[in-house]
C-alpha cells in the first residue's frame, strides 16, 4: 500500500525529535547533526530504531539542515543526504521521510536569497534524497510561505514522491513572516501538497486553534508534530518537560478533529511516540468534512471569493496605462512600487498585473513586476497576459495563490495556460468569447463559458 492510500484509511504516526536524541547520545553544541550520517551512522540508526520500536510508522531521515545554503565549505552534502536515507531504510519503518528544513536565511525581499536560487537548492537536496530511496518528502519548520512554495515546487519538479509541508506558527497564530493558518492551508492545498500542517515552535496545548483552522481550510489531510510543551531555560539550555501522557492527551483532541498524521518535534522522545501509539490504537479514524470554497492569497492575507464584487486595483496594466508601458520599456520596475502602494491604500482587494506589449521580454517583465509589487503590497494578485511564458514566469514567483485571467478561450491557448494554473494552484477566470471573436448574444456567451468550464474541469480544476 502506498503512503497516499494508507493515509486515507488510518492515522499514521511519525517519529519525534532527532536533535534531542542526538544530544542524549553525546552530540555537543555546535556539532553538525547531518555529519553523524557519515561519521557515526550507528547512533543515527539506533535512534531510528528506538522510534520504530515505540510504534512509529514513519521515521524522518537526518537531513533537516542538509542544504547548500546552510552548510558551507567542502562538506559532502550529497553524501550526508544519501547516507541519511540509507540509514533510515535499515530501521524497519513502514515509511522513510526525507526531512527538508528551512534554508537558514530569508528570501527576498526580506533577505538576500533569490526565489529561483531557493528552488535550486531545494531541488538538489530532494533529488538526492529521492534517488537514495525516500518514500515521502517532509518539508517542515518553515516560517515563510514563500520559502515553502519554493520547496514544494522543487519537490514536484524533481520527483514523484508524496509531499508533506508543515509551517511553524507563533502563539499569535501567525508565522514569523506573518502568514496565518488559513492563508497557509489555502495556498499549500492549491499547490498540490499531499499533506499540510504544523510542527515545532509550540506545544500541543497552544496549537488547538491553529490546527482547527488548518483543517477547516485544507482540501488535503492535515498533520501535527508539536513540541513537548513550551521550553524552559535551565543553565542556559532549553528544556522541554511535558510528560508523554499529557502530550498524548492534547493530541487526542487533534485526532477527534480529523488530523491524519501525528508525531513529535522538539523535546519529544520515544516515550512520547509510544504514548501516541497507544492513543492511535484506541482512536477512530475521523474524516474531516471538507468545504469546497474558493479563495486567493498573498503571503500574509487570504481573500474568500464568495460572489461579492471585488475592488480591482488595475493601474498596473500595460494596455491602459502609458506610465506602465514606459516603465516596462525602460526596465524601471521601481515605478510599480508607488502604484502598488497607492492601490493598497485605496483599499483595493486585488492587484491586477497585466504585461501585454511588444518590444519587451514579457516573461522577465512579468516576473520582475510581480516581485516588486508583492514586496510592497500584501494584496493577492491577478495576472493577465496572452503570453503563456509570461504567465509561467509570473505564477512561478507569486507569493500566495493568484488569479489568472484567460484572455483567449481558444483550445490552443487553454492547453498552454491551464497546466500552468494547475501547477501553481491559481484560480482561473474565463471570458465569454473565443479566438478573439465577439459574443453576439447571451446564448452564445453561455455556450462558450460552458465549453471553457468543461475544458478546465477536464484538466483537473474544480467548477468553483
């Protein structure tokens, strides 16, 4: 049975912390955990086996920080990853997850890591782990939805493994970069992850509201890997003291809500996992009710599309704004900063980015405009272009879930654009004309829209 089939029929149990256990086995502060895969593989294997003996279905390979941005110098990153997966495969676990943690820096515009570079770094790690034999990809402990998107795209471009993605939220219900649980659930669901959820930062007591929101707004199974409570400082060291029985009691609430995968994060050990095993074995598998609602997002904001009229900020449009055309010809993308700020201050719901003009590289222009606009505005975006390459470039670097306006309903154009919207999880809007022809009557309009919807549904989209 595959991971995806298994998760539909029962609750799966993941393992607990690796760092906590490595320290118990003698790892000193400042040591690189991933080097243990090469230098002390027996210790790593022993930890995996402890979790398997405690009842874990899934063990997580010791690859959390094995990326080329975090690990500098000539250290053998690929060997660390390959060795980690091979060790985990020896544990006897039902599934081995490749652990993909954050890059260890901030993406632009908050930091200096380019989105495209983030995708490339994640690709290297995930491709290596998949080739080594991992069963599933666990993208975890991310605090930036944009970085999560980079990792998800990377995974889907280099392997066919199931992808699980969990973010870390603060006590206020938002990640460090300001993403709330609803925005995360909508965006990650649209990107096509197989499981989404929350891990780290908080204990199970503090995660109740976040988990509820994730389940209410997710169209895929939800997983939770909480810390063993909140840390306490003892002699300058963070110590987690939540007993395993209490840890399991709080997780019981998550199972009643319909959480599909549970496990542990910081401070948890095989005793916590054994307590979860006992809980799962006496629990009923609950299928949460999925409400099929359409929403769009930015990196920090979610907008439900409920049929109400949207106020469109439409000044960033090459078709109607001479200033935009001039800026694009001159490559002056800073021009769009004031436009984005003005429309946001004017209480627009969505910002239109329309890059349709001759004399420029439309793909480059769309990507650069999107990056600049979303750096200064928290609003979701609507992208419009007759050029599929431009839409691809723009959707690739959108932070959140955008709308794509289909400007030509011809079969040829739909065959190019719909797969892009599917890949990046975009909401699509069609028009009541085809091949540039004019709609002559209401009946003609309805028939053309029916044809558009049928084509979209055949490409895997919901009618919503």
